[in-house]
C-alpha cells in the first residue's frame, strides 16, 4: 500500500529547484510525512534512491517502483545501487575500482572482479575480508557455475560452489526431482560447454569396504555412469575372484544403492553377445543374466526385437559355446504367485511345449507352500492357455515321465507317473509286466523317488485293498496291505489310524477275516505295533525295540528306562515320539509299575478252604494239552495257528480218545477176534489214553483247585506311575466288589497292601489309609489323553486346607510334566481347573447317594471313626445328635426346616446305614440289577432276595 501511495503522490508534487541537482522531487510517505529525493549530477539514480530508502526506511519493492518512475524521466545506467566500493591497486599502480551492487553475494561479485582483471586469489580474500566487515556475507566460497534448469514446467536453480565436484553436486540437486541419467548427463554437458572443467564425468554414489580375508580388503565404489548397480557389484566380485560371495555382497549393498539410484534389475549380466544377421549387420546386443538359461535369453531377445522364433535355437547354441547351459527349451510363460496375505511366494514357469498342469504341479511341489491347488490350476488354464507356445491337453499332471532301464542297461519300458498315483505301485506294475527282479525294481524305485517332483509315501506296493464300513454303512477307509507286510500289522495300523480302538472294535475278528482270504498269507496273527532296529532313547541307542499288540507302549518304555538307567523325561519324550505317529495307538500315558495277576479271593479266606460248593465241573474247566510240557513243544514246533488252536482246546484229549476208539473199532471189525479179546483191547486203549492224560496233561490240577480258582477269581491289580499304592488298591477293591462280596477291610485287602508294599519297586508306600479318589476329567494334547486323578487328603481327618492346596499343586505338576511339548502356563491353568472341580464336588457332597462320600470318608475307614465324623458334621450344622430320632425311612421332606437342619438329618440317615458292623456289611454288599437294571436286589444271610429302593 505504501508503494502505491508513493507513485500516486509523485505525480502530484511539483519540482523544487536545487543547484547541481539533476533531479529533485518531494515524495509523500504514508500520507503522514514527506521527504525530498535529489539526484545530483554524475550520480546514478539507483544509488540516490538506495540512500533515500535507507534514510526513510523504504522497503525494496517501494524502492524499485520509485526507480522505475524516475528512470522514465532521466537516464539510468544501472538498476542496482552500489552498496560498497573500494579501490584496488597493485602497490602504487591503480588497477580498478570495485563496486558491490545490491542483491549480490560479495564473494560472487569479488570473484567476477578478480577473474575480469586476472588477479590472484589473495586479492579476492583481501577484498572479501574488507567487504564482509561492512556488509553481510552469507558465503565465503563463490559460485563458479549457475544455471536455471526447466524440470516438469518448473525452473530449478543449479549453483555449484568452488571446491565442489560438479557431477556430485548436480546429482544431489537433480536426484529429488527424479531426473534420469540422461537428464543429468545433459546438465553436465551444458556446464562443459560453458567452459567448466569436470574433475570426473560421473557422480560418486556409494563406497563400501569389503573384507575378503584377514589380509585383503577392497573398496567397492559405485558411480552414476548409467550402468546397473548389480552389474557393478558382480564385476567387482569377479575382479576379486569372489563370485561365490556375490549374493552376500549384493544383499548388503543393493538396499542402500537402490534407495538412491533406480535399479531396473536384481540379477547381473554375466554374458553379452552381439547378434548379427546372415549379412553381418547387427540386430542388437543380447545380455544373459545370472542364473538365466541361454534359451530364455534368446527367447526374450527374439520377442523384444520381433524376430523369427526359429532364430532362438541358433542363438542359444552360440551362447552355450561360451557358457554352460542346462536346457535349450525356453520358458515362454511366467506368472508371480502370492499367498493370501499378498506376499510373493514364487513364480510359475512354463516351458515351450509343456503342459500347463505339469508346470503348476512342479511349482506346488517345489515351493512346498500351502497353495490352493485347484484355484492355481484353474487360473493358469484360463491365463496361460492363451499362449500358443504351451499345451493344455491334460487336467492331471505327470510328475515323472522317462524311460527306465535295468542294471544291465536294457530298456524295461516307458514309465509315466501321475500326480494322483503312488510311484511304488506304478513301478511294481511295470516290473511285473517286464518280469524284472526285485533288485531292479528297488533301484528303479530309488531313482523315481529321488526325482525332484515325485513324492513317495511308501516303499512297497499295495497287494490288497478293501473298503471298510461301520455298522451304519458309513465308509471308514480302505484297509490296505503292502507287499511284504504282515496283514495283522496292516489291520492294526488301520485301526489306530481311524481310531477304531476307541470305538470298541474287535481287532482279532478282523484279523481272522483278513487272514482267511486266499490272496493273503498270514504268518502270524499278533500285530506288531512298533518296530525299530535301533531305537534312540535319551540320546542313547538301546538297540532294537519291538512292541507287540497287547503290550502298552508306555509299559515297554518304562522297562527300557529301568534297564538302561534313563530318566523320566527320556521316557516321556520317547512315548510322545511313538504315540504321535498316527498308526500307533497308546491307551495310557503312565506305565504300570506293579501288577498282581491271578488273584483268588479264596487264597485269603479267613476260615480255611471252603470252596467246594459243588462236586462237578464242565468241560471248560479241563486243562488243555497245550498247557503240558509235550503239548507246548508241539505247538511251538508246528508254528501253525490252526494246530495251536486245536491243541490248546480243552476237548482235544476227549476227541483224541474218541478217534482212537473209532480206529480200534474199524480195526477190530475187519479182524476175526474173540469178543473177550476186543474188550481187552478196548480197555487197554482207554487205560493208555487216560494214563497219558493224567500223567502228561493234568498232573497238578484237580477239580477242587479248578473250582477254587474259578469261584474266587478277582480282577488284576495294576499300580501306575505317580499313584499311591494304597489309593490304587482301594480303587481295585471297589471294582472287585461289583462281582464279589466287598473285600475292603477284609484280610485280603490288608494282605494285598502288605504284599504290594513289600514287592513294589520304583516307588514306596507312604500311607496305609487311602485318600478319596476324585476323577477330575482328562486333558488331550496332540491325540494323547492324560487322566487327572486327584486324591483328596481331607477325608475323615482334621488336615488343614493347606495340605489340600499342596496336593492340588502336586497333581498339576505331575500331569504337566508328562505333556510334550509343554503347554503354556499348564501348571497354573490346571490348578485353577482342579480347584474349581473340587469346590463343585464339595458343594454337592451332601447330595451324594454314596454314604461314604456324604460323610467325607472312604470304605477303608475304621468303624470306630465313623460316628465321630458324623457327629461332628451334624453338630457343625447346629443340631444335637441324641435328641432327634427319625421315624420314617429318610424319604420325607420338611420344607419348613432350614438348609442346615435338612443336611443334618441327611447325615443322620447316612450314619444309620453304616452305624454297626452288620448294617455296614449289608450296605457294602453289591446290588445285583434285575429287569434290565430297573430294579436292584441284595441277598441276605438266609438267601432271601431283598429289593433295594
């Protein structure tokens, strides 16, 4: 606004005459004040206006406007004012007067003056020092070249100071504007045309010191010379004879350099060749990249130059003379493949004349990434099949296709294996037709399986396959038997793989059915669960390991651990290694540390042997011939399952006797013998057979002992790892009581505890009284089930809750240490689970139908401790024991009573059921279900059946 006012006022004010003035005029400033501007003779108007502006504080724009108005009236030689001047002389010789104009950087103006008068640099320093004492100096180094360059419709100033490298400076100025190499080269050529001498033609971009060994290093320098950085790195490695370190060095340098320069390639050129036509004229330069086949380079060159495709083979052959080539068929289709997250996982390559589906399968099996095979194939069929150089005639890929030969070099046939076929079956079929020996078959199979894209899941062909369905007709899978495989083993692996053991299927019946087929040869009917000729357990070779069906895996490993003095962790690791295989079934994760078999209750009878309740026996109690010394030798000698079954049958001696009589009868019928002779002969044969039976078969067994064993038979007792023996024995006794009179608290119970504690190894009996066993469920990890068995110590005792908390923690530790790999925060999570289950169990204890659970006792509790526990529970609920007496059978309800009163009378009712020896014996007696379990009855001492409510 001030400059506009000045211009307007200049036109209104008249002249005032001053002697010696070339121009004089009054100027009004801001409508408030005015001043007289005078230009004297021989004075430059710009200098006068510059002084006027300083005196009156007029800005630069107003000064230029005022100068423009004056220069229309008088002659102006300069448009810039002199802000400082000095005389320059060489001693007494005057050289010239130096003038520093406004808007000029002193060092640049002085540099032009010194260059104009051909003065030394010392003059420049002296004049600059004098000038900078008067005016402001922004730089002490002059600009030696300056230009305005037009980039994208915009002018960009370029200034190069003295001492700066032209190429480096121009690169740093133009690099933010994405000016390419040719543009930067034009600016350098422009500077050279202005007389600038360049130290070097190309900008220096990066320098790295590479250490090759302790005694040799070399500097890798990359310049802006238009070449690809990767080529410079490759040539550097080649010069230093370190081609093998190219990728290492490139991975170090390329991220840095490609952030500065434009990198068009990641692979270096390893070979260049000028292609000429038959007339000798050049058709272009062909570059072969690192890792690129000559055929691919030739194909790319021909496509880029739009040449005849027939030239590719001749070009590729010429290249292959100078460098190694693996193939002469080019890749004609490429497509990058990304995963679901958009990350590139590879590139599909299709060769000329190759089936698209074969290339897709080759990519899938080579990359080994999780790829949707169907989606990838469908995409390639839609996209790649448009290329006329590929084939799309099949929907199923061939993973192997070649001629095969035997050990003598004789051609056997042409083998083609599809992606959905098992290689061993195809090789077996080919060798079966060609009648090649087993050695040739195995060699061919090794060659096929060693192929890059062939996946061999088995080493033996399938000789039998049968679909198996469940009772509802739902297909389970195919039962397959391989060549040289025992059918029994195949059946076992099928059961384990399809979890048929957990469904309760009978494997023996299936094995018998399979072995009855004529095309299968069963040498044994006992499956082999796991077989290893050299098994490592705890980093120690323990030799062969064979686990048969019927043997629990963990039991076998436990015994190996004991035999070789290994640790529990070694056992757990080996168990997980075997059981995590899908074809091995592991029922337990804890081994049996003690087992007591053939337990007969009558062996522990209180008043002698009273087992002869009857004087007859059935044929099922006869001892078999196979149990005798001669019979066992006969069975083992024949090694035939049918013979073993017949000899072990109890009726075999009777059948032998019958056959002997029948043969004797046939003999006697053809002979003319007296009736007396026949009777003597029959009697002699009968006597010999009976004598053989008594002497050889049953020399130790008699009817009484058979009944003794049969009537008193009890379940086998097993004690597992981490189990307290007395807890396991009580659990066993409860199970045995379902079929027999209760044995808890009987002599047999205490005798078995004594026997177990004296014989058990690897653990010890820390208690004589059992704790309450509470099933806390199980945890399944990687297909293995770990039972959570909690023994509650607060049973009929005054133990503090702290003992119970310690037991909860120790239970969690025992379970978690067996889980491999370990679960995150397993111990704490399991403690929370057990504690919650325990609280839920305690909250429902009083509602339990089991008297012992309701009273917080176990079956082995001494009788004299039952009443104090019940009385304590009743009185803790605010009820006295003695005054109350129930007149009903415990089924009546009293809603008006509070919860404590109800619970107290529940406890009273429970106590009455076990208050004395007789009532407790009746309560402990097993109840026999009748009418499909609808009713339950017990038999009293007089044989009367009483139905329990």
